[in-house]
C-alpha cells in the first residue's frame, strides 16, 4: 500500500460536466435534465473546491442504486408548508442533491418573506458535500445552515459499535464587495464564509478515496473491526471512524441525527442505508435554514463588521511554522479558481471507472492528457 501521491491527469471541468450529464440523461437512466444539472452542479463543485471524495467519483454508486431500483432518479420532491416560515420536503427517494436543493430553495423563498425560513427533508439520499448547498444560499445573499444524517460509521463516545453517521455540519454567510481593509490599507472584497465539516477526524469519503487509490490513511483516523487503530482503509471501512474531540464529535453527530432524522421523520439511530448499499432505500434526512443576513444590523454596518472579522482572522499573528491563516471557505475558493484553469486532477483508475459507466450507456468517454503528479 502506497503513501505517495498517485500521478493524476487534469480533466477539463466542461468535459466532466458533459460526461456526467450524458450518463445521467441517457435512456438507461432517464434522469430529467433539471435533476441531472443539479446533481452535476453538486459533484463538480466538490471536485473544483478540492472535496474530491464527494465529487464525480460518487457517480457509480448513485447509478448502481438506480439500477438496483432502490433510488428513484425521476421522482420530484413534494414540498408542503406545515407552519409559517417552515417547509416539509418529502424527497420521494430521489437524488439527495435534488431533495436538498428543493429544501434550500423553499427555505430561501420563505426567508424572502419572513426574514428566516427552514425546511426538513425525509425520504432522501446522499447529497455529496454540504458546501455546495451553502453556496446555493450565499449566491442568493442568504446566510444558511445545513444538517444531514447519514449511514452508521461512528460509535457513540465510549462505544465500539457503528451507530452514528459521519454527518456534515455546514454553515455559510454571504461575502461583501467592500469592507475589509488589510495591513497595507487597501480595501478588499470578502469571499463568503463557508464551513463544511464532519464530526469525525476525517470524512469517511477520504478513506474510500484512499482505498480506491491503494493508499494508506493517517493513524488516528479510524479503528478496525476489533477496535484497534489502523492505517488500512479497507480495515477502517469494516471498523469505525473516530470522532473529533472524543465526546464532542460524538455529540455533534447525535445533533445531526436529532434535527435531520428524529425531527423530520427520516431514518435515524443507525438505520440510514449507506450510499454504497444497493439493497434498500437510504431514507436520509436533512434540515436547512436560510436567513437574511441583515436582520440585526443594516447592510453597510454588516459589511464593515464582516470585513473586520476577515482581516482580524487572516492577519493575526502566525505560528512559527504557518505560512498563511485562512478564513473558512477561502482555501476551497482558491482551489476552485486554480482547477477551473488547470483542470480537475483524477488518477487513470478514476477516469477508467467513469469511462466504464460511459461505455455502458454508449456515450462519449473522457479523452485526457498524459498523467502527472500534482
């Protein structure tokens, strides 16, 4: 098992988009164009921002669930309104990306009217990285929170049995075009604050990526099925992930299950199916909130305050071995800019997996450049 990075091939985002859309909308899968574009947006956003574990490499698992009849790729979510400023979304077992997009859109429409809107989702599926849902809100100038639950991967603190999900906690706040004054006195724009984190030391998708690339994982990420530390991704997937901060990470995962599972009517308490399990519907639950960012202070003061926070964080005194202090979401936004120009790095094996899916539905595969080490 290798500890060194594998050579990768830069793939054009446009080429990847064309491939994903062609596969999804092919006669074999028949995904409606609008749904396909939502799923594609989510996966490309993940790949462009460096969250490769939740990007295009998730496509084969979704396609398998469609083929096995445990996910309905053509269903439309049903949105009802049980109370003012509240939407309830039945995902109808469609793509999680489609269901959570419907929820966030409904929450934002409610926030336009009431200042704040929220939505709960049941009968959904895995939606990839939560950051793209946050960006959907910040692009419309809303602050937002996104919760989801997921299949068992973590034990409760003190336990050994997989019961809780490695469920992301995400939040975001729209950026400004003015307000941040750096040390040089120049005024800078502030990009959106975007937080997307798992309650585990590492996202489970990173272990899956390491297994796919035949790489080891760092010590401290996971335990094997016997409760012993492991650097073998296969053993980690059979065992459990480790929570951040011991009881704190465990409690955060329970929080996701309370709001996304218990409250919404979705599966919970270890009963959510894995996106890699083609035997039954997942019944994932989500909970989202959208709010106008200027509910408490006016817009000009808000921009000034956000700019001050950005400057205070990014220009604070660095540790001796630190080159730069990042504002949450800033690193991903710079990665996006670089990959839009240089391409999305995939290994030949990862490209072959996608091309196999293309060949199976008779659409044009990816044509790539020679591999290189990033």
